């Protein structure tokens, strides 16, 4: 057995405990790694813990990853991500046949945004809209639903608030992430055709396992290899993978974070 690895995750939902109990069982048992898991109440606390070497590896949102990357001077190491962390998109939704049917219609209207630290429901939508010539507070009125600050939008509660505000006519349109919208459409959570996506962003990446600076490859490689060996076809692995929303772990790809780096820099998330 190798030296004990301290893994960090954020407890954004009670299921996180179940997920990490399952991950620890696999990593400690089948993969024969000595693991301890530390749950944090916010990503700010987790980023600080990784930078101060209180934990070795963090399961980060995209914002937490780019914060670790920037604040460590590029010394934090990307390890692995979910197959579903590639190709995320942000959407602008509105009532079908309402005042907003295309981006240019946003001018002079209220736009619902998720929690201010949500990459997919606030930070990136503001950034992408600026690239389209629409500036928050100047061209449209941003209405923020800061219901899960510290969790980086993981809970989905702020996106639910955005959707509710669109349906109730409190805002003319709203920003949400593509996985949330997919769950709404596939689950028929609103009547078919009532709300529609009037704009879709370019793709970007989401969560990332991040190692602290200076963590030896002798510790990182067995952890990465253990993740890559997990199989959706294995009945012992599948429940944890399903709860975490993936079918397989993949080697970290960093190209999909460029837009968020720029957006987070401009919006002050590297302070």
C-alpha cells in the first residue's frame, strides 16, 4: 500500500457522502490505496485546503480547478475527469412566443442568472454574452439567484430558481447549464414547448480531479490508474458512477477551460 492520500470533496448534497463512501471502498479495497476523504462545505474552503497541502487531491468544479491552477502558479496538477465533463454548454431559455426569441431581444429585459459562483449558470453566460455585444447592467438587467453560493452551482437550486422565474414571468429569460435543461426536458418537468432554449454557448469543460503542487507521481499515478479501471459494466462500480453522473473516468483534458479562465479573471474570481 502507498502513502495515505487525502481526498477532498464538497458536500453539496447528502448523496455526496454515499458517493465518497463508495469511492473510498473501491479505492481502499479493490485498488489497494490508502485513502481518507475530507468533506468541505464550500469550494473556497477546499481550494484553500489544496493550496495549503491539507489535502492531496480535490474533486473540483471547473471554477475551483482554474482557481487552483491560477493561485498555485500553475503548479497544481490536473489528473482526471468524467466523460460527461466534456462538452458542457450554457443555455438561455425563455417562454416560447415571449418577448425574447433571440439574443438581441435581451436588450432592456431582465435575465435570470444562477448563483454568482456558478460557472455554467452565471460566470460563463455573462462572459459569452459580452462576446455577443451584450453587457450585464448596460444592455440587460441581471437578476441573480444566489441560492447555493459556495457550491459553484452544484446543487442545481439556483437553476431551478431561474427556470421558475422564467415560467412565472419574473424575468424575460434565464441562464442555465445544458445538463439541467436536459433533465428538465427528459423528465417533462415543465409542459412541452412552454419554455425553449433561444441560445446555446460554445462547449466547455466542467469538473476535474486536481492534485496539489509537489504531490509525487508515485502517489498520483496509482490513483489515476485506479479511476481509469472503473467500469460501468462492473455491477460493483456502476452505482457510484451513476450517482456521480458518468460512465467512465478519462485522463484530464485542459483545453475546455480557456473561456472560464478569461471570465473568472475579468469577474474577479482569482482574488
